[in-house]
């Protein structure tokens, strides 16, 4: 599989720059310099509070979030940015829907900007279900520089995969 599997939608010249960073063994240095810290949101409860605070700040009228968790079973390739679900259950004669957000556990050790970007992305789905212009405008509103941080997160995932491979 291509080492740039997280960057397949990006232009070839940008992918070439990333390949040069990898070849020169500079990708890790670039990320460490730009994102030197890790966040402190380590528990599901802290993650729920973190999401709720961002929701209160930017999406007061959006639906309530019922559960937010780190999930060790999320397939990063398919759900690199987390997962949002709406679970409907019949309770008596009423249909109840619960909104859940799941973040891949590997992001527990990530930079605070990456965690915020993932949470912003999932919260934006409360208002916009599709990845359209309105969705990305909302993401950019909640986190200025969203697109660059998303790209850098993809670089982080690439670097992480390369670090796992045997030499």
C-alpha cells in the first residue's frame, strides 16, 4: 500500500513535497516542531466535557450529544477523523434518538490541535450531514486554519504508519 494513503486526494506536487520530507527523514521533525505538545484529554469523561464545551461555544442550537468516547476499535483508514452516529431506540410508544461521537484511541497521544480538529469535524455533522461547502465553512468557523490542520493530521497518520514499518 502507498505510504501516502491518507493524502490520495491532494495534488501531485503537494504529495511530491511530502515524499521529499519522507526521503530526507524530515517528516517527524516537521511535525514535532509545528505540534510539540500533546493534549491532556485522556478519559471519556474529559472528552465528553471537551466536546460539550466546543458545542456550547459554537453550536448552541444543535442537538444534544449523549455520549462521547475514545474507541480502540475504530479503523483509522475508514474513519480517520472519528465517527458520529445516531442510534434510535423504541422506548414505550416513543422513538428516542441518541447522538454519539467516537474518536479513535490513537488520538489520545496527539497534539491538541489534532484533537480539536477531529472533534470540530464530528460536531459539524450535527448541523451538516454531508461533506459540502457549508460543512467545511462551519469547520473553519469553529477552528480557523481547519484545512491546514486536517492536512497536517494526515501527515501525522502517514508518519505514524511509516514509524511502525520494519526497516
